[in-house]
C-alpha cells in the first residue's frame, strides 16, 4: 500500500478524527464523499493566446446578472481550467451587455475565506460609444453604450453601417447590430433605421455630400423628407433651402428619427437658437 493510499484509508476510516485534528473541532456529523471530482464541460465565449504578452485573453459576454452558478464562481472556474490547460496567466473580461439592477451589482472578484480571484467587468451602458463607432467590427456593440439620446445613437450606428462599402460585410455587421440593438430598442425602431431602402439611400447620400454638390444634396434631402413625412410645408422647405451642405448632412442623419412634420420643425428651430 503506497503512502498516500495509506493516508486515504486512515482518513476515510476515521474521518471524524482527521477533521478534529485539522479543522480544530469534532463535527456533529460527517459524510465521506467520493474523491473523484467530476467536472462538467463548459465552453468559454472567447479565448485567445497572446504570445508576446505570454498570457491568455478570455472574454465572457453576459446579459443576466444573476446566474447559477454565480458569475464570480464561473470566472474562477474558467481561470483554473485555462491555466491548468495552458500554464499561462489569464486576463479575463466579463462584458455585461444589458443594464439591470443585478447586472449593475456584478462584482469583479470571487472571494470566499482565503480564496480570492479578480477579473475585469465591462458594463456596456457605461462605455463611451465614440471608439466603437470608428471601428467597423465594434459597431454592433456601440448601440449598447452610454448616450443621452439612445435613439440618436442607434441612428448614428445605422449611418456608419450604411457607409460600409463591401456588401457582404455590411450585411453581416447590420445583422449583428440589429440583433444586439434588440437588447435595448423596440423592433419597430430597429426595422425603421435598418430597412434596406434607407441603408442604400444613405450610401448614395454620402457620395453626393462628399462631392460637395449642395443642389443635389438639397434635392435628395427633400426627397427623403417627402418619403418620410409626406408633403413638406413651403415655409419649412424655404428654411431647408437656406441650409449649407454640412447642415444638410446633419439633417440627413437627423431625419432618420423623424416620425411627424413637427420633428422637422423642431429640428429647424433648434438650428436657429
């Protein structure tokens, strides 16, 4: 009988004595459990090796703040398994996608008695959208970022998606954006901003503005407004005709949010204040 097997035999035969010796007290009851620890398979959302940093990068995307097992325990579990497999330090990011009181209170560490494990928590609703708006691959996540006017942010993302030149990439990014936007916005607004016609016309509109053709930009803006709001009152049309090319560009983005003529009137009034 090997040394460890001898000790296993003694501890399993006299568990209360070993508990009293090491734990410092004799438990009222004790149950010897199976020593073979089963590990259920789990799959991380994203894991990458960073050879130059000699570490692993793990990203977990989460919608709910309350899970079973708790998120903090899951992050510890991921770390142990990854480190055991690759023998490298692991930098972890837990990305919370949707705001809720539980998600807002998610902790950035697992702590139980002598065990402490830290990781990074990213709350999307607290993030600045500007860096994501400049990166095609991150555009879908921008719809979840901080914004004083969330609908306006969604409109900006839709415009940026419309600028993607490669059709297949535009379609993929658009689909991902609309899917994530569903965590925050109503379906009608998403469909309205990401409808095929609006997307295609936004591309044409940008080309016209880049060429600096104020007259064509004006004509195109009026056509979009007519399609969106119906007939534009002569007084409002006269104000639009006085807008510079840059102002027409601003109106082209803003009109994606208009639902009635009063929205156009309010936008023009704001320009004069």
